[in-house]
């Protein structure tokens, strides 16, 4: 009986343009020390100029590379069968004027959304009614309620998103992070199916 090696594909990795991708980059290898080092150093792909920002490495490519280099090797695959390789290009830092314009657009858009919501639900009339119930007095601008409400609205958004700038309040993910995670999972499944050459075949035109 031949020797055994266990391969577990990583979910997503990042590489630079024109970089060589080895087995160790895209998979976790379990074998003897010497065999593990040799397998992890096997080059299975080289990023070229034709590649865009996503490359799919299938486990069959790894099995073929190991089989060519090492005879009598029993390969056991565990977990996912593809790895998404993201080619990270050098990004230019955003200029200060561009940052200010984007910040202003987001700030004004968020403020308009909140004001329109409050207008739709007649929040001012609700505050006036609550102020009259609590004090027995009529007031067109019940700041006693409006100021704490405004502060509470901001604090509520911080608790909802579970972040104060870049600092996380606790380890629990926010609803936005959960939605972004679900979106990324759907996107990864789409990319694996449509970008993987091993999973898609075409009938030649005659």
C-alpha cells in the first residue's frame, strides 16, 4: 500500500500579480515532514497578465501535480474542492478632495433619509403629544424629548453596527456584517461555478 497524504483546500487566498502559486498557498497538507515540504513547494499556477482579479484552483490540479512528482502516493481530499485566489493589485490612495466629496455625499444622504423617515411617521407631532401628556403643557419644540432622542438615535446606531470607528464593541457580528457575509458566500459560489474551467464544459460549434 502506498503512502498517504491529506489535502484540505483553503477557502480564499490573496496573491500578487505575476506570482507563482504553490500547493502550500492554496491547501493545507498533512503528510510526513519531508513529503509535506516537497508537496507544499510544488508550483501549480503562475499568475499572468491575462488573469483578472479572480482565479479558481481546483483540487484536481493539485492531485495531478502531486501524482506527476510523487509515485505511489495515495491522495485523500478533505473539505472543499476549490480555492478562490484573489489577485491583489496595487491600489492608489484616495485623494483628500475625493474623500471629502464622498463623505459629504454619505453624510447628506443619511441625514435626508432620517429626516424623511421622521416626516413620514410625524415624529415631531408624536414628541409634542408625549410632551403634553408628561407635562400638561403645549410646546412646538419639545427639546426635553428631542435632544435625548437624537442622542439615543446615534448611540443606537453604534450599538446596531457594533463599531466605534474601527473598534469593535464585542465579538458578536452586527446585522450588516451578517448580510455582507451571506452576500460574499453567494458571490463565492457563483464565482466557483462560473469561473472554474473544470466544472464548465462547452459544446464546440460545428
